[in-house]
C-alpha cells in the first residue's frame, strides 16, 4: 500500500493542473463572451446611427424633389404667361 501514496499524490497534482486549466478556460470564455456582447452592442448602436442617417438623407431627397417640382411648375407658369403676352411684350 505505501506505493499508492506517491501515485495518489501524482494524480492529485495532475487533477489540480487540470482543474486550474479548466478554470482558466472558463475565465477566458467569459471574457470572450463579454467582448462579443460589447461588440454586438457597438454594432447595434452603429446600425441605428446609419438608419437615422439614411432616413435623414431620404427626407432631404424628398424635400429636394419637392423643391424641384415646385420650380418646374413656376417655370411652366412663367413660360405660359410669356406665350400669352407674345414676343413684342417681352421687350
């Protein structure tokens, strides 16, 4: 039986190493999970910002289109009045 003493101590040391490695792996995994969650949150924030910029750009385009259409209508009106007056009245 005395021979099992050193073997048991050796196995205990191996298990201690194994448990220490498992604890390190778990801590590393938890750290990676936190980083991943933080990265996902950054992506959500960035996506929300991009969506806001896209909406603002679309609104700006709609506004510009409306101004163009209004300008075209004004030009049509001016051209129509000019035609009604005739070429001699333009001078």
